[in-house]
C-alpha cells in the first residue's frame, strides 16, 4: 500500500472479506467492512449483527457501529407537536 500511496484499504465484498480473514457472514442491507492498514486490521459491523459474530483470529479488532445514532431513531415517528 505504501508504494501506491494509500494509508488503508477498505473491503466490503463478503467473499473478499472471507478470503482475507476467514470471517464469513451473510450480507444484508447493513454492510460489513474490513479495514486494512499498516500492520492493523479491523472488521466494522452494525450493532444489530454484533450478537452473531466474534472477531476472527486474523483480525486485530472488531468495531461495532451504531445503526441509528441519536434519539429517536428514524424508524420511530417524531413526537407530536404541542397545540
């Protein structure tokens, strides 16, 4: 990566993530990413998927991303306005 001028590489394709790390998952609407840096690797996955996975042995870190930060989540309608 140094020769190409990159600091890191992010991989989203499930088959490539599995090939590079041994981390197999079923893709859903929530993407899972593999981040590869100089001597560093991490899998970033949504909080909804966290209960189903453990960090693979070939990955340094498992990062859990919150799907909908803030309150209320977009799936809930906003509170009614006062009259």
